[in-house]
C-alpha cells in the first residue's frame, strides 16, 4: 500500500534580504545600545546563510507591539501564503480543489482559531466535507512527520487525495531586547516560507509522477525535552535551543537510520537521494559524518540553507521540491527523507523513485 507524491510546491515570503541586512536589524532591536556586536556578527556568519525571505519589511519588526500584533500578522500572511502554496501544488498535480479529501496543516510560528486550514476551505473552493487536521508543536520535524501521517491516512483510504500544508513565519518569533545566544542564532538562521505536498493513495487513478512513500519511522529520544522548542510568554515564542543538539544527533541518528533501512534490505550506501532538513551547519556536518555520506549527498540541502535559511517544517519540503526538480535517479531507486525537531525526535520516510 504505497502513497505516491504527486506534487510539491514551495512559496517564499515576499521580502528578500541579504544576511548582513538582517544582522543590522537584529543588532538594533536585540542588543543593548552601544554594546559590542562582534558575537552577533560571528553567530550570523557561522550559520552559512546568505539571504532569507521575511514576511514584513525589515523596518516593521522593531515596531511590532508584542505577541498579539505579531500573531495577527501570522494569521493574515499564513492564510495568503498557504492559499498560494496549495493552489500551486494542485495545479502541478493536475488536480482541482474538489479532489482534496484531507487537508493537513502544520505550523509552529503562530496560532489561529479557526485554524488556517479552516480559513482556506472556502477561499480555495475545497469541498465542505473535506477532512482537516491542524497540527501544532512538531516544529522542524513536521514536514517529514506530515508526509508520514498523510501516508498513514492514505493507507486506510487508498482511493483518496491528501494535501499537507506547512506555513512557517519564523521572523515573527524573533525576540526584541533579547541578546541570548539562542535568540541571536535563531535570528540568523530562520526564514519565512510555505510549502504544500499533494499525495495520492495507491488506488487513486490519474497522474502522480513523484516518488512513492514505502514506509516511515518515528523516534522520540528520552530526556531531551529542553533540547529545542519554545518558552511561551507575554512576548510570544522565546526559542529554546540547546548547544548539545548535534551530540543528540550523533548518539542516535546512525542507529535509527541503519535499523530502519535494514528492515527493508537496504544500507545507507544504497540510498540514491537524501532529502534532509537544513537544520544548520553543525547538524548537517554531523549527519554526513555519522552516516558516512558520500560527497555531494546533501548538496541540495546545503544550497537551500544558504539561499533561504531554515524554514522550520517547510524546509524539508522545499528540499524535496528541489530534489524532484533535479535529475531523477534510475527507476526503483530508494531515497530517504529525514528531519529532526522538538521532542527531541526524528522522522524518517523511505521513498522509491
């Protein structure tokens, strides 16, 4: 019972800025007046991001009056970007709004009730009986976990179509007057964007040219709740980012990946395409090392990190889109899509071209 990925469509927020422009804005809003910005400059250089897209012009961020104002921007912009992403993905899949049976929405950068997916039903012309599943809290892992849960759904309803939508507006969570290392890294690493995936069940007739989802694996690591996430307060989402995250990856990921692939008669060297979430340079270097990946295996991921930064849950979907746009491997070749996020956890998705 395989799920077929029919299309992936990525959208970026409208305001693109070079990294040094964003660093200047952060220096003026996060650092005390007259302070030395050498640490900020070093941290922003170290993440190896050249440019990012943001939902607001840079001069608007210092004037956002608290969590409520930022969240109001999130609701409006997430609805707009989400609509564009879903329309683009359905068009690429050769499907219409009436074909969608499940709409799953994920984000960790804003809150809305009614949820963003509910706001999109009428706007996109989806059927009123479409099933909706809003998911909050998975963070960076949600792009991979979303594909996995869509696959679970379509195994039970193999004649149906499901859409996964991710919208992450990370810039709205940047904390003013916070010179902590975690906040300075976040303001240098994360960007704004959205992505939609259209997936079809095994019995769904019609075109579905992307890879098949064969199997998935989730793994939640014990005693890692404070490795990554949010502390939520009056100013909104204050990032939790433990410097030990790469060490968690080093301890666990290789065994998880090798065990998962081994259940399907595969080894890491058999994987033709690695679709990896761009969590940051230290994470990608650790993934490459512990899995003994060949040169170039994560080139698409590194390029995405440099060009748009980390888009949280949308990032691995942008990497998947870019992978699909490249030269395909021979038919039948395996691929592995993976991401990690708050929990601390990983999600693995075995693909077949």
